[in-house]
């Protein structure tokens, strides 16, 4: 691509989004432009209702922009077919949400295997492969021993790790995370952030993380803020490098 956007994991140009219509029209995004390069961790901050989840969902193809260009991993959402979008969403993008969204009647392993059910049905050998891959994802988040437990038997931090393992199942290039530590206490949240850092550094996964929390944004390579429907960058940049440095102790962050 001549504009160089082929090297970018996310490239947004002048994205607009409003909800409602007529007198009830609520503009949320009013010309957002944002690039994420491969290997970056970017924290997305802003007040409640500023449009963070909206922006994340648009990046993940879970919601559509009214206007503007959205390109993720080279796919132009405005021109892509439903099939291309679904393949990208199910194969190359992992989602992590605040509420974990695990199914209680499945084991941890069963929850991590869920993404495989979006692929065509398969034979016995492939089912074994799915199980091995899910076990590997659980190992990646340090929970291989809990594969046969059910979510209700886990702590909040363990639940979020299972959700992260599920997001990693397809070995995504991009993780989109919406308040991933929002339901966790400080220490558990810190461990989850360290896990994201490790996944970023060892597996090169690019991440866009919506957060309210200083400790997440302090750990990111770059912080962008949504304000009045636009992205503000610059003052909020905490580090020059795209790859996340080692997570700071909370005391250090507070100082
Ligand atoms: N499906 C929808 N229909 C109508 N309005 C919506 C919808 N989704 C979001 N909104 C509105 O769009 C605005 C932005 O919402 P969004 O969820 O993106 O904010 P947010 O920054 O993620 O907030 P929070 O920090 O509370 O999660 C809000 O005013 C919200 O009420
Ligand atoms: Mg939100």
C-alpha cells in the first residue's frame, strides 16, 4: 500500500460515530485518527462515556464507524466482506473484557476451546489438536493445572487469566482489552498487567487497552486520551518506546 498503512496494525482516519437520531443524536467520536504499530501497547484513557469502548469495538469490527477509514492488519473495514471481517475477528484479534464473560457450565479448558467452535466441524484428530492448543494457552497464562475447574471455583484474577487464554487461543496479532483490570484488586490487577507485558514482549502481540487506571497507563508504551470525541496525544505520552517496559511498582507510579 502506498500510504504505508500496511505496516500498521491499526490505522484510523477521521472516524466518526454517533448513536441515536434526530434530537436524540449523540455524537461520540468526531474525527478520530490513530495508528498502532506492530508490537506497541497503547493505553486508551478518557472519562466515562467519552467513547473508549465504542472506539475499541470499532477497531474489533464489533461496531461500525459512520464515517472515516478503519484499517486493521491491512483490512479496510469499509471495503471488506462479512467473511473477511469474521476471519479477522475470529483469527487475528483477541478480545478481553472487564467482566471475563466465561461460561459457568464449561471447564477452564472448555472456555479456552470456545473460539475453535467458530471454525468448521472437524474429526477426532483435530479435536485433540484443539485441546492441545487450549492447554498451551492455559499454560501461557500459568493456569494449566486448573484446566478442569469451573469458573466459579476460580478467583477473579484466575478468571481473567482464563479469559486471556481464550483470547490467545488463535494466537492473535492484536489484543483489544476493555478495562481488563476493572474487576480486580490492585495486586491481582498488577499481575494481569505483568502478564500482558510478557505476552507483548515474548509473543510480539500488539495491544490496545482501555483503562481508567493509572497503573495500566503507566505500564503502556503510549497513552492516548479521548476528549470531546477526539484523540489527544503528546502530553500523555509516558515513554518513548513502543514496547512496554517492565511494570513499575505502584509506589513508583504514585510518586
Ligand atoms: N449502543 C448504544 N446506543 C446508544 N448509545 C450508546 C451505545 N453505546 C454507547 N452509547 C453512548 O455513547 C457514549 C460513549 O459510550 P462508551 O461506552 O464508548 O463510553 P466509555 O468511554 O467506554 O465509558 P465507560 O468508561 O463508562 O465504559 C455514551 O454516551 C454512551 O451512552
Ligand atoms: Mg467502556
